């Protein structure tokens, strides 16, 4: 009985700590959403209340209607993120499958070489990448943001680990049924790898969507800015004081990530049955 009572106490204490942590973490986001519907004078007044005060849609009307560049920046980020994520999913998954399933000369060396490259800080490669992109004439284009990030070694490693545990019986059955290696990959393997691919999609999309340093280095035309770079410029142009415009722009910028997470959330903890039913 004493043990049961002590367990209940620790469980209640754990939940209390988690609830407090959730409130502390989530409150700034809720306040930001509420502030995006408030006039400037109320935002800068220093109050931290969420409800009450004046409610207005003028902030969003300005951002979506009268702001010339914001819709364009949003679409630029969407284009780069969708294309970059699609290319990443395709190449990372194929590379992980090849390293796990296909025997070819130098496979292990390539694998260990990729692991070694993961240890190189990205900051070390900034200047070499800039010089290469400049010499190839890709500056001030979306290609400079997508092509260098077309693969991700961490995600290749994740997919390789997944395919190592993938039952060979499923592939052998597909081969007996007449499918080629390519057909087996696209019609059998990839559908069964949805949980790993979906998880990869969320993180890759977030990486492209939230990228700030690369657009700052490579993009020079304001109409080609991505949303993260555009918001920084937007803030600088307004001397960092027009929070009634910055707040709604920031809230709008996180909507695609929330939608993507909702769509793929069901795959995160979903178990994959690999008993050959498919």
C-alpha cells in the first residue's frame, strides 16, 4: 500500500511539473497570437494579458492586402520548401535503401565517409559553398537554396537503419511475383516506409522553411527573399517598432508547419506491419 501511495504521489508530482512546464512554454505563443490582433499601442504598453483590450483585424488586413512583398515572400518559401522536401525525400530514401540493401564496391567506405562528414560543422562550409555557388552563377536564385541541400546525411542514416530492419521476405516475395528492384522499391518498400518518410518530411520541410542564413547569403533581390529573410528586413525597415505588423506576419509564417505536422502526426508513432500483407 505504501508503495502504491508513493507511486501515486510521484505520478501526481510528475504531471504537475509537466503541466507547469507546458504552461510556461506555451504561454508566449498564445500571447503572440493574441498580440497579433491588438493595436500597436496596446502591444507596446507592456501588459502580458491575453484577453481583454481592443480586438482588431487591421494588422492581418495590412499584411495580406497592402503589404507588397509579404505574399511573395510566403510563396517563395513555400516553393523552396515543397521542392526541397520532395527532392530530399526521394534522394534520401533511395540512398538509405541502397546503403542497406544493395551490395556494390565501396559501400562501407561511402557509409563511413558520410558519417565522418556529419562531424564537420556547417559553419566551416559557408565560405566554400558561397564561392562554389557564385562561380556556378546560382546566386540570387532558388537553385542556390535547394540544390546544395538536396540530400541530408542524417536522414540518409535514418532511412538506412530503417531498411536494415526491413524483412527481406517481403522483397523476395515481390521478386517472385515479377517485380524488378525498382518496382519493389516504389510499390512495396516506400509504402511500408511511410512512418519514417513522414517523420523525415516534417523535419526537412521545417529546415527549408526556417532557413535564414542561406537566403541572407545568396539572395539579393527583395522580391526573391524567403519569408524568414523578408521578416527580418520588414522588421528593420520599421525600426523594430511596428509590432502590430510583425506579430501577424510571424503567426502566418508558422501555419504551414502546423498543417504539415497535423497531416503527418499519425505516422510518427505508428507501427509498421511487415508480414507481407501488402
